[in-house]
């Protein structure tokens, strides 16, 4: 079982920590309303760590967390853009970053690690030494508004590495969820009302940015895309489809793929004048990745992978969700796919994920 820092342990540790911001005068780090707004690109993390530690086993464990490849993309791309910084070089500008991770061990005598260790009181270090499961502290808005600062620590490298490995998914999810929330505020500040109306006709509350327009609308199918793709901007399409839910077999991976391809073969073409240019799923590189999921407490299957047109003229990455409305015997497939030749797809897929996970069942909205 993974070791997770309990609320009581977290509170007691926080009480004995002498975080520098708590001692700053009001003009520097007082009320968060007086602090500047945090800055940073989506997916960027400032990692403050001693260089030797970064190049050693601790760094390897951290890279397996933050620089793991994003699954389902047609090219290798890290989950996050990590900017490694010497703790002694954390300038005021760097401290304004949206996401900061400090990493140290209390037995490390290097001046870089000691710079972080000075943040902790003697009692905090003793408590961490007595309880090896203590490894993380989160501090919101420490230097700027809208900021997440995470301290990863341990009495020694072996203990820290063990905790990082055991909590890999938790650490990844912490920043994935946070970045999605940041992006949602930007993307959905203005929504497409026509898409919302069209979605309600077959049972979905669809929330998409105003920049997306309807490319095709049928009784149980809706295709949206941004109208003016440019060479410096990914071409993103979204589509939604509804059908009856009659059997649990429908959520098996092979049947999800079959449903996806039945939809795209009928509705989506790389070249509308060429009926042989319909979209199919890339089966090998990358192979589709499936994951059971929950969307607003409804069972769903997530699928990530690559797509290509049947005539091999186009291709890219996609992310889809098969969403089950068990109460009403309905099933929905929704997907976003990106066409952006020779460019990175990670942030386009993050945009797709953010939009699709903002989708809700219309009947549940009526009863909430």
C-alpha cells in the first residue's frame, strides 16, 4: 500500500516548519492579495535541487515522475517541462513561477541542499526522521497568487527515493489536475452556445471554447473544429456521438475501437471529396492505451493513441472517452484529435482533455 501523508501528520509538520514566507514583513509576503500573480507556461515546473542530487539516484526517480513520456502520442514527449534550478539561484522572478518543487534530504551537507533545509525547523527534521512516511508538504500561494509550491524531503536519499517511487502516480496527478484546472479557466471563459444546444439534443452538456465551430451535426453526431488552422497552431477537432447501452461488452477495448472506427468511417474524412480518406486507429506505433475512468461519477473508458487516414495522407494523436449513462441506457463516445505535422502534440491533447472532461450528462444537470 502506498504511504500517503495523513492530514494530521501534515498539520503537525506544518506547525513546526519555519517557512520563510511566514516570517516575511507584510510588504514581501503578507496577505496573498498583495502578492503578484504567478506566471508560467502550462505544463512547466521549476525544480530546485542540488546538481549532484539531480544527476544521481534522486534525480533519476524524479525524472521517472515528471519526465515520463505522455502515453498515446505519436512522438515521445515528457509529461511536464522541467526547468532544473540551483536552490541558491531562486531569484524573485523564479519564485513567481506557477509550479515550484523543492527537493532535499536532511543528511545532505551541500550548500544547495542546506539552502532548502534552512526552511525547516529542527523539530520538523526530527519528526521526518522519526516517521519515514513524511515526504511532502504543499504550500499554496507562498510567493505569488495562484501558485503551488511542493517540498519533497527525506532523512536520506534512500527514504526519499522510496517515497517518490511509491507516490509516483499521486505526484503526477497533483500537477496534471492543477494544470487542467488552469487551462479550463482560459479555454472556457467564452463558450460556444450553438455547440451546447446541439449537444443537448442527444443528452450531453457540451462545453467548448467559442473558437470552435460546428463542422457537422447529425441526430446523434456532432463534429466541432477550429475554423482557420495555421502552420503555427494545431488543427484540433472534437466529435461527440450517442448510442444505446445494452451490454457491458460494449466497454471492452476491442469494442471501443470498433465503435470509434464505425463513427469515423461514416462521418470524418481527411479529404471530404475522397471517401477513402476516413480516419482509422493506429494499432502499432503508438498502440492504443486504455484506462478505466470516472467522469462526474459515471463509468468511462479513456483511450489514447494515434490516428491516420485510411489512405495514409494524414495522421496525428487523439484522446477519447466512452461514457456510460447506465440509468438511461445510453452511451456516449467523445474524442478530440490533433493534426500538427512535425510538431509537439502534448499541449493540444491537454486542451482536448480539459474540454472533454468538462462535458456532463444533461439529465444529471437537471437533477443536481
